């Protein structure tokens, strides 16, 4: 194997030629150094274009990871605030439930079946930037979404209860059937005005002039318009839930059979028809087809809602 390389220098101006002997090992060392310099230059150029770890602030991937970590941590803060707002909303729902006389939502139901309240907020138990933090945060978000859906159902149930109660009140005969007049005869035993024999009076009488507007005392459906020997012209209104009302001794009807009526709506005019000694309105309340005293149902004089 050759130990040296001979380099011969021949100038153009007829000067004396020169000879240079270079050891093989030195030439190899110089070549290796040159090749290494070229490779480092190539890597550096590629690094500047692609973003590698020796760039200021780290590689592009490292910078993106750092930015993602900051965004995930910020998202974690928002999730924590959302969790607190949801808890405050739940406390408000409890207050409303108690105020309405209803049982508050079971805490285990509210936790959306995640195995207990201790598992809510798992992301807060991990270190931001750790991969487990993002996984726990994702689970927290899923849990909060389930809790929000359950809480929405709870509020919907409260609303449905309020609607049912309002509908029940709307169908409860709770106002006077006439705006004017005075109570001339109550519910219970009294002397019959025709025979003077003590008999049971199944309603109440309001002394009013003929032609006084008679109003439905609750929402309902007109089920009967009759001309009865004893009641004269009469109207029966079914209010649902076994409740109905009767208006008798009328002079004129203002509704038709099967017509829906609202509380306070004029359904007839008072009169002196049937077995009556003077102009008045006879008014009855029936519960499950039984006569009851109408007065306990009257909350106030008629007023438009």
C-alpha cells in the first residue's frame, strides 16, 4: 500500500519545478475533515428550513408542542370554570326544587354515572403538559357534557311540573261566576222557597238582575245546554279531573255544546227561568259526580289574567 502521494508543481515560466510528498494518512485526514464540514453545512441548511433542535427556541415541532401545551392548559382552565358554573347551576336547581316542594336531583344521578363525585375534575390531578393531562381533560369534558344533559332534563322536568300545576289551576273553578250581586243562599239545608220544607240546597245562589253576564269559573268544555223544569236554562262545563260546574236559571246561552271555554269567558246571561222565585244565578260544583260546596273553591272575585 502506498505510504505517500507525490505532487509535482510545474510552473509556466520555466522556473524550477517543485515536488511535494504528502503522507497517505495526512491526505485521508484532510479529506475526512472536508467531508465532515460539508455534511455539517448540509445538515445546518436543512435544519434552518425544517426547524431542528439547534434553532433558537427549539425545533418547529418543539415549538408547536409547546404552543399546544399552552392551549391545552388554557382549555383546562376553561373546563374548570365550566365545572364551577355547572355546580352553581345545580345548587340553584336544588333551591328551586325545594321551593316547589319537590325532591332535589340525586347527586349520583347528577354525576352522570361516572362512579362518584371524586372522579369529576380528573385533569386537575395531572400536570399540564403531560400527555395524561389531555386524556383526563377529554374525559372531564365528556363528563360535563353528560351532566349538562342530565341537568337540562332536570330543568325540563321542573318546567313540566310548573306547566301541569298551571294547567291544574286553570281547570280549577276558583272565581265567582258573576262579577256583581250578593250571595242570597248558601250550600246545605234550607227551607224550600216554594214549600217551606227543609231541603238540601246543592249549590249557591247569587242574586243578580236578569241579563247579568255569567262566566266560566275555569277552563273546560261545554258538555250540556238544557232547558230543565227545575233548573230552567242551564249550562254544564266539564273541567277535567272529575270536576264540573253547573249554571242554572239562565235567560240566554252564549256558547255551544262541545265548545272549549276559558276561565272568565261569558257563557250565558242570568235570568229567572225554571223553578225560581226571582232573578238569580244558581251555581254548583261537582267532584266525581258528587255535589260539593262551591265557596271553598272561590279564591277571589273574577279578574282577567
